[in-house]
C-alpha cells in the first residue's frame, strides 16, 4: 500500500512538473500575444495591416495570422498579403520551430531564437534559396518593431520591410 501511494505521488509530481514546463515554454511569447495594428515601409511601399498571435490546440501551438495592404502607386498595383504561421515546440517542449504559409504560395520553415525583448525567426538554409529572417522587438510596453529581411548567404541581411505596431487587444 505504501509503495502504491509513493508511486502515485511521484507520478503526480512528474505530471505537474511537465505541465508547468509546457505552459512556461510560451512565456517568451507572452508580450506578443493578442492583436496588433501597424504601419511600415519597404520594397512593396508604404502600407499597413494587422497581425495576431493566439494559442491553439490547448496551448500546444501558437498561431499568427497577418493581413497587410499596400496601396497602388503609379507603377504598382495594390498589394494584399495574407499569411499564417504556426509556432510549435520541438521534442523538448520548447517553441523553437515555426512554419509559414502565405497567399503568394510561399512556405517557409523557421528556427526560432530568443534574446531579451526580441524573438528572431530564421529560415532554414536551402541551396539556391534566400535565407529569411523575421524579427520582433519589443520597444515599449505595447509597441513592437517587426522586421523582415533576406540574405543570399545567411550572413548579410537586407531589410525587405519594417514597421511598428501597437497592441489593439
């Protein structure tokens, strides 16, 4: 009887520890959770849009949805960009991977790194394909800078688009 109680308590303790770790794994994303409204500029021109980060599948993944619009100019038609990104944990339970899809037909696999007030997603190196880097930097309590960059060698990155967003919800 004593062995069963000890085993049950040990199993309960292990389960509690595992669940606590899985929830705290998303703590690095807490400042990005919610809905954002922003403006930016870059290769497509001056534009604006929205994005959100929301947990899904019982907090097992984080889903980012984004919508951007760039008005027509004399030489370019109006651009509407929609994308979806899923951030997910690796075998250790830490969210260090993401996959991105957009309405232009792109699919990008990212690895994620973290620094103080910064989350950087860098695409996998594939021969003959540029390396992409998407960086979120917390500037103030509810203002974030988003930068999307490209590199031919994975070392020297050029900004494609950059903008600031304010938390809406």
